[in-house]
C-alpha cells in the first residue's frame, strides 16, 4: 500500500535548534569571555536563518509549522533587539554582525508573510490564512514589534512592512479582531495602569523603568499606525 503524505508533513522538517536571542551584555569593563559567547550565539543564529531561507517553498513552510524553536527565537529577537530610540545600542565592533542578523530576521518575516513566491510556489489563500493563524506564525504583539524594528517612521523598511501587514490582515481578517482587542487593552488598561504608578515609584530607577515602558508602549503604537495607517481606526474607535 502506498501512503499519501502531505508536502507539509512533519517528517520533512530539518533538525535545527534555534537559540533564543539575548541582548548585548552590558558590562563595565566588558568581559571578553561573555562577549565572545554572545558573538558566537549571533553567528549561530545567522547560520540557522540562512539555512531556512535557502529552503524550497514547501520545506520553508514545513519548518515554520513544525519547528518548535524558530518562533521562540523570533519572538525573543523582536522583543529584545534594540530600537533606534533605545539609550543603549550595539557597540560599533559588533554592529556588522548584528546588522546581518537583523536583515536575516527581516527576510524570514517577509517570507512568512508571503503566500505566493512564484507561479508554482504558493499557498492558497484559505490555506495561508489557516496556516499563519492556527500555527501562531503571527500575532498582534509580534506584528507591533515588527513595526517597531522595521517599519515607519524609524525602521527604514516601512513600505515593505506595510505590504506585509496588508497581506496578513487581508488574507486572515481574524487578526483585525485581535488587533481591535489589543488596541482596547492598550488604551483602557495598559497605559492608564502605567501612568497610575508614577506617583508611587519609590526610586529613581523604578521611575526610569516606568517611563521607558510607557515610552516603548507609545512608540510601538506610533510605529504600527505609521507603518499601516488603516490600524489608526481601531485606536480611534
């Protein structure tokens, strides 16, 4: 008997163990061993992403669906990678390597948001919509982080990210309802909760942390709206 196996079956998954992303170690003075370990981690992540990006269309989606390590890695990078408004930045001696990782992450996200690569390599609209939502390929916090890192007005890839979001929201409208819920939570709960804690901050460090969190939240909303203006409607509503 011949078994029929889907091209997206888990048996076609490549054995890749992605690391989680760690922010640049800030030490005074810098610890050479720790810096060397951090550099090695970034190099490994670059190598792993390059492997994934070289995969065929089917193999790429097998990896996206069944690799249990790539999404925690992407999540950690999108959350922790330095924004252009952050006070701390990657030292110049490491920027080339980190910029390489930053580009590879972007190319991976771009491919994840693309349902049709060529006339022969594509996921049908319904299949794409099901795949990205049911497998948690994207969610609203991840989308907001993508805009913060790569979108308008600071990321430099605003038009491309805008088209990514348009395809995601158009093909899978459920994300719009999720976005509506997040907008309501940010405006009605998160920002007021942060603001209410300012008077009770007991130390300068505590106040600084609150200000940074408040600022980062507001900037994430700004970048989302600037990158994909239709989302402004949900915050206004």
